[in-house]
């Protein structure tokens, strides 16, 4: 019996993984897809966005969410049982797509496909790393190599590798394909510079595809046939030799919750101010706007904030606002919550 191909989609916070997946669903061309979505935090924002597609290629029962921690840290407890559940179905999916948390290390996940209960039934067709071209150009997710070398030369006892730089390297080092996304936000010269920077971090022969809004040909993403679980040695990782033991103590995440918001513009302005004041990496979630039948989706990466109305609230669904805030260790939760409270308190909280 042939193995079910599985594509792992990795990428930093806000790179556009969910948009890419929605594009895949809308262009499935008859393939029955199943999604395993992992998020850093307790609110399944990405899963809700995908379910909002109402796409026949992937009905809601084929969208499985893992919100109990980073997928690469909970392989045995969460990921393996989820995969076995999909593979044990009388009619398994044609292709499985795994969207990792933006903080996940891809290599431990790929290694899990050597697990006896999965190895004979599924294979890693490819690891796709999604990169935000505009963010990398701004230097938010990668350290300047020359400046780093100069600092180390001046004081060899210092370790200047940031957690963000390490994650960037991990995701690119494990990739079979890199999608350089949001290319519409940078000019040609900047894009060429970012592509060269990304290329320097990838393995020989890894293709880099340019895209905006996650629009990549499904044939390019599905069908790489890398069998990545058999090729682990060529995929460098900072945790090699450490029994894959790592944690995410370098990051803080929490949820800001409220009821219906009277003035969404005031809330967005408050979010922008807190991102700037506290160097917040990512804000995402759903906002209930008073008098509006649909959910307002908020997606922020650094100072860039996007928002749009998604599907209508379901009749039995609580109309509430929930925003996930992610930043580096030491994020001042109390100050951020206090600053956002006035925009959330136009209507009593639910």
C-alpha cells in the first residue's frame, strides 16, 4: 500500500502560512486534503480561518487542531496520535498538510515520521518554508551576518544569536522548498537582496519560489517526493545531538479577551501603539464588532496590521473578542492589557 504524502509548511509568525493553505484548498483539483494545524497559544485562530473557507476539498472534520503547545515539543503526546487517527480512517486522505506553529523546529517533526506506527503509512513529501520578504528586508527575523561577526570578534565570550535568528536558520535548513512570500511589498532590488540572503541559508538544490498572498501553484508544492524522513542528516539543526530537547522559554504569549467592540478603529490604533511600545512580534485573533454580523479578523506582524471581515458569527457562537499576543520573553502583559482595555470596554465584556 502506498504511503500518504505529507507536506510540512513551516515559517515564522505572520509569514502567510494560513493564506497559503487557503490557496491550496481553493485549488485542490479534486484531491482530498486533511489539515493538521498547530498554533502557539490556546486560541485556534488559524484553524478558524481555514474552516471559514467552507471548501469541499477539506471539510471541517478533516481539519485537526493542536493547540496544546508547539508541535515539535509534543510529538509523542499530540502529533503521533493525530496522524494515526487520520491514517486509521477507512478512506485516508490523498494528502496531509501540516501547518506548524511559527515557533516550531521542523526537524523533530520530520523525524517523527520514522515512528513505527507512521513510517510504513506516511511520508514527508516535502518541507516548505514560508518567508516574509518584507519582514526579512526590515531585519526583524535575521541578524546582520557582518555585524554579528564583528561583535563576536570584539568579544568572543558573548553569544549574539537571537532566538529569531535561530528559528529562521532552522526552518530554512530543513526546507525542500522556500516560498518567498509578500514580494509585492518590496522593490526589485530589495527582493534580490532578500533572496540571496535566504539562499545562503538553504541546502544545495533547494528551490526558492516567489509569491504574494501565498499564490503558489499547487503542483509545485505537493509532489516534491523528498521522503525527508530518510534524509535527516542533510538537514542541519541547532539541536542535533541534544536529543531534540528544546523549549520556547524565549517567548511569551497571552490572550487579551473582551466582548463586542464599539470602535474597531480605536482598538486597531491601540494595538499598533502597543506593538511599537513593547516590540510585539505578532498579534492575531477575532474581534466582535457591535452591529456587524461577521467576525473581524486581525493579523499583525511587527508594525504591519491587516484586518478584514470573515464569516458571519454562528447563531450559538459567543460574540467575543480574543487576540493572541506573542513577543519575546519579558513582554509586559499587564501594561498591554491595561492599554487595550479602554478599546475593549465600550460594551461590557462577555
